[in-house]
C-alpha cells in the first residue's frame, strides 16, 4: 500500500499550444524541454482525430510509437491496413509510411512518442 503524502510535489508536464495539422486532426506536443531536466532523448504528443477524419500519410527518420487512449479506427502502415482500438500500442520503423483513419463515430485520442537513433 502506498502511503498518502500531500507534501510530495509530482512533476506535472504541460502541453504546447494545439496545432490543427489537417481537418479534424489536432496535435498538442508535450513540453518536455522546459518541464524535464535534463531534456529527454525523445519527444511526445497527444493528438485527436475526429470521426470521419484522418492524419495525412507520413514517413520520417525517427522511430515512433502510438498508444490509442480512446476510440478506434484503421491504421495504414507500410502498404498494409489493420484495425486499431483503445489500449492498442503500435510501433513504426523509420521511413515507413503510416496514417490513422477514424472510420468510427467517436473521437480518437492517441499519444505519440518518437526518437532518433
């Protein structure tokens, strides 16, 4: 059992301003640079995908993982398509095209973590 101690100050991370990267796609990067010292070797964000919307297909030089916090939809990854849902965790290799498609009637909330080699 963990004892309750109201005098402990846990570090709270904040989000940078939300960016709308496509219709129905809003991204908030977690402000790790000014919240954590030394700055970690990864970056993170939370993004939402409205029903009927999708992220643009993208590929990049970094490794990336997504945790599906809420909702369900389709993932297009490296010329394959699969269903994803709440509590799924997926990993993308560098330079592999990936895209999320929200084909459901509920919003998707996804947390992303990415890092270089």
